[in-house]
C-alpha cells in the first residue's frame, strides 16, 4: 500500500540495455522512461494492472538502448510511461495559457446606498 516513482528521464543507459524486475503487491509503481530509449514491457497481473503508456512522441532509434520491464502486479498497478523529457510539464502549460488569457476589466465600485433609519 505504497507508491514508488522511478524516473529514468535523466539517466544514461549502457548501449546493451538494462532490465527492471517489478513485484507490486497492493501498491503502485510508476516508471518514467524517456522517448530516446526503447522499452519492452511484459508482466502479469492479478486484480491489478501492468501497462505501458506511450505519450505522443517520436519513436526511438532502432539502435537506442533497450529497457526491459517485467514482473507482476497483485492487487496493484505497474505503469511504464514513455515521455518526452523536453516537453513542457502540465503546470508549465497551464501557467502559459493563464498568462495568455485576457485580463478581465476592472469593476468600478459603486457607492453603497445608505438606508435611512425609520423614526417615529
């Protein structure tokens, strides 16, 4: 019942490749891989997920190093995401869109109407 994030976007992999063995029981494992690496993802799952998500990016070179991810997920989730490390993060995109949005016109404060007291 925990969360592990393994970020490989800034690592240098040897030309041959590398293997990662994952065993996830009632938890979540997320592996981020740059789009400059090839990825093989094979795993089994029981009441969970073992998946590879490829974001919209160019395919890697056929001679690029290979990362093999294998293992099992029992009641948990293993997600391997292929991302472009140079792409803007979601918050950078959000802030950029917010800066471009036209600012609303300032409202002019209307003086409050004073209500007189009723006197007998």
